C-alpha cells in the first residue's frame, strides 16, 4: 500500500503548491472528464471504460507485486488499447467537440427577439396538434428539433425542404403512403429543413428490446447531439420524447 500513500502524498503536495493557473488546469480536466462520462453513460463505450479501469488496476497490482510477466502483458495491452479507445469513443468525442464549436454567437450576443419566441410557440403548438392527431390514428412519426449542434449529416440523408411548420404538413409527411413517411423530419430555427432523414441507431444496451427502429433512431440522434426528438409509435400511438440519450 506504500505506492497508494505515495500518490496521496504527492497529490497533497501538489495541491499545497498549486497556484491559480494550476487550479484552473485541474478544473478544466475535471470538467472534460465529467462531460465524457456523461456522454458515454449507458453506451457500449461505458463498458469499454470499465475494462480499461480493470486493466489499470491489474497494471498497478503487477507493478506493486513485481509480477514481471503480467506487467509486460498489461503494458503492451494498454499501448494497443489507446488506439482502440480513440476509435471506440469517436462518436462521443465528436459530440463533445460539436457542442463546444456549434455555439451560435450572434444569437447568444443579440438574444432572441419577441418574434422568435412567438414563432417558436406557434411551431410547438402546431407540432403538438400534429402529434396528437397522428397518435390517435396510430401513425408513426419522428420529429427532430435541432438545437446548438448542427445535424447536417442527418439532413443530407433526406430530402431538403424549406417549409413552415404546420399541423397539416407534418401529418401529410408522415401519412403511410407518403414518399417521405419512413424517415425523420428535422426542424431548424422553427422551419422544416428536411424530411425522410435517416438517423443513427442508439447503442444503449439498456434500451428495451420491445422498442422499434423509430425509437432507437430517436434516442440515437439525441445521444450524438443535443437535439430534442419527438417519437410517435405506430403500434400503440404513444408519444415519447428523447433528450440526451434518455427516452421519456
């Protein structure tokens, strides 16, 4: 246990000698770790992280007990694992970087006008009415509200539109015989920018097996962005909302 005490002693000395820059440095690192843990929650990446933690524990034990063969294997495994981590965590890293770089500075500085708020209230009202009607008819729907993170990759998979959000238009887009009814409708700044879009499926291992592709796609895009997704089930007519990888 001497190595544990040594680490704690070094940490105590570092904190005592830390200046303002060091404190800021620690806070930044802690924030990055916190965001990464939040992004990988309930994903396969979380299981990978547990495996890496186990390898680190074994590496520490092998060094402490001077188990040369185990230490050699663990060190080489960790070297290969670093490359694997970058590949496996690519979606989570991408989401974090997009969130950091997608701030819309003009709107943040100027703020939203009263007209913007009124328009969004109308958009929400029209969407609610459409979802209620689709729910009663048990017609499936997948509506994505883009927020700070741009959804250009998803938009490219669908048919470009530039239309005002309305109850009737949404119902027509998701009508079973309509050409674009299978995909998602994406709304940006209160306007429909694309329909028939394909979304990434969730890799959340805790999702119910009873959920269909529409729900998994809705959760998937909310895992990879900050979008708010409304899902109407064609089997039960139930209305769900996916935010931050959570289905409500």
